[in-house]
């Protein structure tokens, strides 16, 4: 398998273990939650679409993964932080991280390579 598309199925719970060899993972429009740590062990991911779920925690793919990801859509979740490392994404990559719970400021690489919005703490 190189493509898994299980979007719009009302799946609930944490992200299941994903087998190695997957190149495209599409799980948008479900009710998944928890962290996405299962993805950090996978090499060769080219597309990840987890839009419109309830994932939380940090987005921290490995440097090797960032170099292969061409489409990253993690918008409309509850992610709070993005790994600070200076990340290099493939030229022409698509990256949507908006509608999460990020605190400002976001790492410079995010603001220059992704569409993302953060929230200032005004307290």
C-alpha cells in the first residue's frame, strides 16, 4: 500500500499505527485525537492530510521527513507547538497549519513556508 485514504468516516480515538511504506495518508474529516507521534517513525511520507480532527501536541517531523513531504495539511486541529528546528521543505511544497491552538510567535520557518495563524496570549 502506498496510499491510505480514510477521510470522512467518523473514526474516533487516537491515530492508529501506520505501516511503513505508506506515501500518502489522508484521514481528514474524522474525529481522531491525541498526538501524531506514530507518524514520526515513518520515512517516505509525501502527503499527510489530517485536517478537521482533534489532534494535539507538537508537530515535530524528522528533518528527513520534512525533505520528502510535499503536501502537509494539518489545519483545524488543536496542535499547540511546532518544532523549532530550521526546516527545509521541498520546493513547491504545500503546508497548511491554520486553525490550531498555536501560541505566537511561530518559528520563522513556519511563517515563511506554511499558511499558519497563531494566537497571542493577551493575559
